[in-house]
């Protein structure tokens, strides 16, 4: 092993000359093809070294010289970073849950359990914090990417001054890969027009296999390999291909290829399955397995009690932990449900549980592959259960279609849902479960995902193993850990320093605190080093300070997303105070006993908020889904297409909701007739389609799979050129009212007219329109339909257009608020604010 001093001399790395001598290590002979080096890491990428050979006029008199290959410090482990989705503290068997998670159990038994691991209460924000080591607002992700707004803390853009852990490890010699959910690419940068710098491959992950967005149909996902959409499920029988398994297969293939190609090179994998975010899509075999266990027959209150007793028995919560009362005013008690409701709810939760167990099983295959390759001993496995608490976005009754929730239909009658009972969890549903189960799965805490002021929304759990280093097997750690602590932990254990400059850009400080100190038994009871942490999500907020937690009282259930928002979420709150050192489950509010501390912590939250880009606070939820964003359609009202094109995501496609529009297709029909898709956006669970069916023009609106409105021409189009047109006049003020905390402009009625060659052939009035969103994991397609269709009764994708498309034109007329409208809306907003 050469010394760093010799390396600097031999390479002429003047940029590194001022660094400590221990910063670099070389193997092999400098200049030879086999030489390697570590780098100081302050500047990424590392500067090119000075040529160390000899150059004369001819090659025979010259001496070649190769720059050494960059490698991590000796002994740096492989890293498998696993984060599941929408799973609360009481989901896995490892922490007292009834759902079998033997893989998580295995890692816990070989390593450590952590019971005070904190998230941000929502998907994108937690994941941005996880990969950057900065707080979610600092990293631009105050909310999910689909709700981004034009403020630094909320624009869904990870700044260039916040290089991800993938980028840092990559430039220090690791192979890096990301599998599964990517919820950190802005919704307005997800098309093939790019830019791709905010995709995994642009953020330091050499390889990506997964989906872009908040969730995905696991049977037919919007799946990408790097930045190219792929369709490996096409041609497979329904129910035989599932992303949960396919993702594990691809990860195993990746790690095997890398280790076989270069056995000395460590790998870093971020593994983020879609489970257990809706839609809950396990295989039938797993559903049957869970059903046969009869875990949920006694209802959600009994489930909660059982999990609570398991947790105390396992010792993963203190023996004196209290269970808060069941919220009967929010969630109907089990014994008050009808027999049909009970039957439906049990079906919902069995599918959810099967999804969780299925996912854990496939994660186990990935971990086993490390062992089969002989690599597990020096692999650090971090398995985080949930990027937030269990989701309640299905509402009290659950739903067969989550897209309905995002359009304000959050309590579908049970008799409507029972029509989907036999296909629940299959490709025919986009399903979610009753929030009663979600409350139980957050045991010993209460509330849910989105609730940043309650532990049910933010207190996760985690298991960590590293056989070569962690010897205190099966032990519990109770120190405060936040997802921002993962990056500094990985840097410490790999021996890699945080860079000061990346691509010439000075880096913002990492805000997390390494928890590597907890790996040793001697530090099992060491006080938490992470002392202060703020939480904020959609106007609900909290502050942790060395065991104390100041919380705003929950004023909105997650499914209550469509009313006016709290206009002053900083102050218009009821404040609660908890001593978590004595009250593990946040059960006893002691704010009235400590008014001075409450006041001090309120001021401290404001200081943290200013420091981390939390302002301006915004309590709106659904309104932000349709907020203006800088996508490629912004500022445009006319769109022209002259050839087929598929795969344009919703965030980058022309939006027709809450507006008038005209779609005109100039087509040629060949001899023998034509059929197929002219234009479609969305899919089975919400969207629209313009197509020829058995030669007749059709325009169809799929209203979240509950109702379809269909315009159809009476005659088959004759061979030759035709112009088919759909003209829609919207009767409402549009999305502009949302800026005034007012929903009256969206989802209003309208009238559609289908025309053929200038002649009106059918007119239908729609009493309601979709107010917010189409099915987000389906694209805007011209000439054929990808993934699912908007009407299974009419066609099956791809249903390619068999005529010729000469020109397709979309003209959108978005309502503009008049001065009178604005005055009226402002007055209503002031009146509402004063009433609050």
C-alpha cells in the first residue's frame, strides 16, 4: 500500500496537496493498468490527475501511464437500503404486527431493531430526505412532486448543492442502482423530453429499474429501465406478472452481474418497492395464504389490541406505553358495522396484508442473493418499514379505486364497492382499505400518513444488520433517528467524506446526524445525538427537542382534502405537548402544565422553519394537485401532432380538466374501414378516449371507473378523408378559484358535442366533470393505448389506429377570472378567515 504523500507526488494532484496525508491510499504500481486509489472526496468528480509518464517524439522512447481507478476505502461495505411504502409501526411481525415479515425478522435477529425512526409523514418528502441527508423542505420536497408549488421548499427540485448519496458513492468508486419507486422526479420533468438530471440516473444512480410517480399499477406499471419505458408484462396472462417479483429479479440480476464482473467493487442499492402504497396488488397465492390465517376476522379494534400486546411482549415498546382511545367519532367501531361492511373490510385488509407479506418475501430473495454470492457478511442492510405511517387515503370505507379519492369521491357506498369484491387486488381495481385498519396498523400510535404532528404519521421502525461489524444481535435501539441521518451514517461507515464541491457547485451542509454510534453494544443506551427535529406537512406541524414534542392538534383527516384550507397554519392551531421520554405513544397532552415550554418551542419551530425553507406554510391539499407548474405545456393553449406518439406522462401532457376544449382529428380511412385509438389519456381508473370503434367515431369519459359517458357517431366512416371533432364547453370559473381557497370553480358541468365532417352527431351534457386528476400512472397516447384502456367493454390495448392520422389538434380555452370574480372570491376568503 502506497502512502498518500507518494500518490500526490507521483500524480501531481496539486488540488489535493493541502489535504491530510491519510486522505488517500493507492494499490498497485502508479501508472500501471491495475493501480487503484481512493480520493479525498472534497471535490466531485475528482480532478483528473497529472500525466505521470514520459512523452517523446516517438512511442518507443516514451513511457505510458494510466490514471489509477478510483475505489472506496478498504473494507467499505456493500449497502442495501430498503424503504417500504405507507407502512406504520404495527405492520411487520418484527415489531408486533400480525402480518408475517420473516425477512425483516431475519435482519432484526442478525442485527438491531430501532423503534424511534422518524419520517416526514409523506412519500416524496421522506425519500428526498433519505437520499440527500437534508430536511425535506431543504431538498425542495415539502410535499409530493405532484403537489409542487413555486417556492424553494416546495418546488420538487433537489438542488445541485445537495448531491445525493448515490452520487457521492458513485464518484468514490461504488456501483449504484435504484429499484422500484422514484417519487423524486418532478412531475413536470417525467417525459422523454427530459431533462433527466432529476431522474435516478441523473442523481448518481448508474442503473434504474422502476416507476416514476407516487404509485403504480403493479400488474401493468409505467415501468422504466434507466429513462426508457419498458413493457415486460405485455403478452403475459393477467395475474402472472407482478412488479414486486420482477423488481427483485432485476435487482438480483444486477448485483450478480456487478459482482461477477468486478468482485472487488462494492455496490449500493436503493430498494423501494411500491408496497404497501395503494393500489394493493399482491398475487392470488399470497391473498389465499393470508386469508387462510384468519388474522382479521375480529375487526380492527381487536387487531389493535393484539398488536399492542405483541409489542409489549416483544419489548419493542415500553411496558408502560398507553393506547389512546379508539376514535369512534372518526371511525365507526367494528360492532357498529353491518355484516356486509365487515365482509368488505376484511377482504380489503387481507389483500393489504398479502401485499406486505409478498413484498417482504421478495426482499428476502434479494438479501439471500447477497448471501449466495458470499457478500452478506460485509453488506450493511438498512430496512426501513414505511416512508410514513399507514395510509388512510381510502377513507373510512376504503375504495376500489384510489383515483376516485383524489377527485373527491372518498366514501363510496359499500354496495357499490361490493361489485368489486371478487376482483379486489387484481388488475381490475386500484384499491385501498378502510382507514380503520390503517389506525390499527399504526399501533401503538394514532392517526396516519399525512399527519406530521402525530407519531402515527411519522414514527417508523427499522432493522439494521452488518455481520462484519454489528455483533449485538437481536438488540433494541431507542435513540431518536430521522431519515436525514441515513446519509451521514453511510458516509461514516464507508469512510467517505461529504463533498464540499460537486460539479463546481458548493454543497449545502448535510443536516442529519450519523447513527453509526448505535451499532456497538457499549453504546446501546447512549443518549440520542440527534437533538432537534421539526416536522411539517400540509399545515400540520411539530417540533422535537431532546425528548419533548410540541404538536399541533390534528384538524383534518387525510381523506378530508377538498375543503377550504386553514388560512393561518402557523398560529391558527391548538397546541399539544408531550414528554416522549415518559410517554412513548404520545398519549398524555401536558401543554397546560408547561405553557412556557410551549411558547419556547413555538418560537424554536419558527427558527427551524426559516432555516429549512418551510415558509410559506400551506395547509391546502387537493388544491395543490392542480397548481400551475413549469411543465412543457405551460402557457400553451394549442397542441398539434402529426404522427403517433405514446408515453407522455400526465404531468407533461395537455390538461383538459376544468376547461373548455376542442379536439380535432384529420384522418384517412382506408378501404375496408378503420378502428383504433386516435387519442387517449388516463386508463381504466380514470381518463378519456377518442377512437373509432367498428368504424364509428367515439369519445368517452371514464369517470373513475364508476361511470362512463359515451358519445358515438351513428354511421361507419366511409373510406377517404374525414375530420372528427369533439368540442366541450365547460360551465365554471375553473381552477383559478383554488388560489382563493375556493373549490367552486372545479368539477363543474359541461356539454360535449361530437362532430363528423363539421356535422353535429351527438350532444351530451355532463352534470359533473373530474375536478383534479386523471389516472396518474397512465399516459397521454396518440395512435394506440399503452397499459390499460378507458373502456374494457370497447377494446383492449394497444388498439392501434388502422387509419392514417394526418393531423391532431387540441385547443384549450381555460377560464379566466374577471375582476368581479376576483373581488367576490377575495371577499369570501376574508369572511371565511375571520370566521375561523
